[in-house]
C-alpha cells in the first residue's frame, strides 16, 4: 500500500494534483519525492490520460495517506509525503471561486474528469467537495500526529468546517432531505454519491441522516442496488448502479446505525454480480443488471469499457470495521477497538491484519438472543477496548469466566461503562479474552 501511495506522490504536478492514472512498473523513491513537477522517467500517463485530470482523486490520495498512517503507524513514510499532501490540499483552496468550495474545471489545459467518467465535469460538485472536506480533516490529523503542529491542524479543521457549512448552503435540498449533485446541473439531480458521501464522512445530524437514507431507499433503489442518480438523461451523471458508491453507502449506513440497510445493499448487489458471472465483482451494474453500461450522448454505446473485475467494487471494509467491529484507535493499532454490529447475523469471525500481528474476533448469538459470546485475541504490545452487544436487555457479563458487569455497573476494579445497547470494557490487554452473557 505504501508503494501505491508513493507511486502517485512522486508524480505530483506543479499545481498540486496527480495524474488521473499511472503506469505501475517504475519504482518510486521511498524518501522525499521531491518538488512537484519532477515526475520520474517512465511514468508518463498512458495515451489520452496525459491530457486529462481527475482532481477529486487527489483529495482521496490525502485521505488514503491518513488511512495508511492509522492502519500501519508508518510515520516515516507519511512524514516524507506531508509536503506533497499540503500541496495537494492547497490546490482545492486555489480553485475555490467563493473562497470555500472547490470548483471542477479544465485547469492547465487538461480535460476535467470525475469518478464516473466521461460524464460532464464542471461546477461545484457535492461528492468532490465532500472528499475535499475529508482531505482537510485527514491532513489536520497528520499535522497533529506526525508534524506535531497543533496550530496547522486547527486551521485545517476550521477550513473543513467552512466547507461543510457551504455544502449545506449551496447543495442541501431541505424539501428532498438530500444533497444535490452539482451547482451547474439544471436537472437538480439528487445522486447517490453526494448522499452516500455525506453519510460516510459524517456530515449529517442523525435526523438529516435518516432523511438521506430514506431518500436513497425510496427514490434511487433498484433490484441491484442504489442507482447513481434520478434521471436517465442527465449529462452530469449517467444512471446505473455503482458498487463503489454502494460500498461508500454501506459504510455510511453503518456509521449512522443502519446496519440492516448496509447489509441489505451488500446482499443485493454482490451476490448478483458473483452469480451472474464471471464470478468477480464489477465496476458497474447496468440498469438491466448486466456489466454493460452505455453512456447516452457519447461514443460509448455498448458498454464494452466496463471492467468485470474491478478493485473498487468491495464491501469488505464494511464487514471488518462494523460486523467484526475492528478499528484502530491509535495509529498502527497500538490501541484498538472491537465493537461488533450483529444486525440479523447469528455469528461472524475473521482476522484483521495489524503491524504487530492479526486481531482475531469471533462472536455468536444464541437462538432468540438467549446468549452472546465474543472471543478476541490481540497481538503482543497492544491493548484496546471491547464493546459487548446487549441485544436489547440488561445482562450479567462474564470476562474470562469471571463476572465483570452486573446490575448495570462494573464489578470490583473492572473498567467498563454502558454505551447505548453495548457495554464497553476499557483497557483490555493483549492476548485472548472471552466475553459472554446468557439470559
């Protein structure tokens, strides 16, 4: 993953952005990638991509760099790439006509693309600015954790707050309870990406999240998942089902407590793709359920460019982060969290890789929610917290065979507290532990 991040980091253009795509077989230096514009020999983007720009992916690169820090704890790589990340974020500020929201356009004589290329790309785009918001917050976290610059972090968080406020001012439609696609789109389309992104990035209040999830389900649902938009003829958004955006929506639904809706999306789209063939997840699902998607008004009329084995068609993060419930709290999983979301599942188990070794989790619920058992094992040198689901009842919970929670309070010196429908046990040490209750 570090190599993939560096692959683009050392190709940064002088304006702070990255090529829309790259060749993959040229090594990139592990140290400071140097000033922008000094792309290593052999990295020339293939074909027409040399003439195109996909700027929202630059924002995602910053978000991914912060994710890399959180999951690996590799401060050395991130420190070398911090100047690159700062230049990347500055690009969006430099191209914000209102001083806040970034506007997509054909900058530097390069044709602007977006994630749903080749749809029209212009104007202030909701999903693109949600990514900008995420990049600002991610850079703030890296400034704090790696550069130890609290003042820089606070300035970035203040900019992120302004982006959030402006998004609601310009693109939130209170009548629909959902975000609009773009300031230039005369159709007033309420697309999946703008609303799934708002869920995933945590831009919404609980009430707003409910209206957004309701809109996605009632207005954009298809037999194969959420459609990308409301209209078949909007030049700014072709209508189909994007597994990429379904995965974003799944993460967002889990984040706002709708695990049932998240699993419904996963159960709808991914089994269909795998059963229909060739046994791999696709880049796009056409409105008729096939991996074929014509683009009205363009030369792409048969859909032959759709990838039937596409990397961004994955819901695995939603399963590991929420169904198993394993996430890092401190960089590199030095301190971790295990907080499963059972939804309607009877059991789950899996390993989550960390720099120190895997965190293993398995949990099972009894028939009629008569019991719940969670066993987890954490690698040496780490610690964390474990949230035990109560499944809507008052429970007596045992930790490693000894009663640790009873009568709505911890027993003896156990550190634990109630959090909604779970009991959270703090400061759980390395090694294997079992939490259990029975009705």
